[in-house]
């Protein structure tokens, strides 16, 4: 097993070092559970960036940060881990497939956030392997938010691991709730939030090299545009949970349609971008208990 790696940041992690590092050829050891941990302390939302994030996604402004704010701005720690030489596969062959987000309480817009991301474990699956990265956000030493993000890579990684309970998405997603044309702008700006400057999100010519017709939106942006058009689901303390299954890309400028089913416990939704198969399936509700 590789030695434990700890990455510590007292300010916003710069994208340049890890983007460059991700392009360098390195010898990798196939360890499905690498011990890599990254921390970023005392982050405070910049009012100009927050306003831009809300404008791009359509999420409403308020006294608390949106559920997707830590997911979007804390993604730089995932990028730092995925590009590290100790990570067992190159980042360019990795796809984000599932997001499971739990907000334990509302987070004020002026709060100071302590992020920590680590690799939980990996497992061999049909056609490749999956890796789960857990991110936690503490405010004043109290756990306020956390996410488990699953990444997939193709290849052969030995004996298949056990089935994951949340691997399967909901199948019933309800009637049409909204249709709109995705705005073909602000791609680099959103990349500055996530720290993900992969050209596949920026330029059509680059995306075509990988078999796509057009460049692709960053997933948190698409999720934000979905949540902005759905009923807000949380309790009186701001507790909420979002599970999202990322099944396909959403090309720049495409027309999308959102289907949704609302119950007393949750809102289940699916986003389609011209195909019969959804690009994203999601479910938002109130968590039963603190994870």
C-alpha cells in the first residue's frame, strides 16, 4: 500500500499545479484505496463569486449558502487528489458518476468553512473501478455538510467488489416540469469555481477529440439549474439531502426538459437533453438521520 498523503491548504488551492501535474506521465500503483487526504481551512464565500454562482445557476439568494455551494467550490480538493501521483489512475480517464450530498444544518453566507476531502475506498465493478471521495465541511468545529462523490474509470481491476446500495437510480421521475435552453456562456467562469479547467468543458473542438459533438457543462452547474426549477426541500434547520446519478453529458447550448415527481418526503427528477435516456436523475429530501 502507498504511504499516506496529506495535502494542506490555508488558501484556495491553485488549479495550475494540479492541472499541470495531471498531464505528466507517472508510474502508478493500482491501489483501489489510496490514503490521500486534502484540507482547506477558513474559506469564506466571496460576495462577487457567490452572486455570479447564483446568476449562472438561477438559484435564489438568501442568508444561507445554497446546498450546492460547498460541492462546487470545494471540488478543488477532489481535483488535487485525482491529479496526485499517488492516485491509482490518471484523471483524464475518470468520470464522475454519482453525488450524495447531506446538509446537516444551514450555513450562513458569511461563515468560515473548513473543507476536508479523502478517498474512502475503491472497488472493482463491471468494466472498471469506482472510487468514492468524501468531503466534509465544518463550521466552528461542527459538521455542517458532507458529500460522497463517486468516480468511475475503465479497465480491469480484479475481483468485483460488493454491490453499492445507492448505485441504482430511481426509475419513476414524473411528468414534465420545465423546459429551457441552456445558456451557452460562463463556462470558464464556472470552471474558476470548481477548479476544473478540463478543455472538454470549454471548447467544442477539444470535446470532439473525445467523441462529443459539443463541449459539456460542469455537472454542478446543471444540477443547480435543475434545483432552481424545483420545490426547495429542507427542514426548519436547513437539513437536506441530494442524491444525483450522472448518466450522460449535457452539451453546451442544448435544449433540456426536466421531469419531476413530488411527494411529502422528496422530489425526484430527471433531466433529458434530446435523448430518451436521462442525463441526470436526482432525488432531494430531508435526511432521516445525521450521517
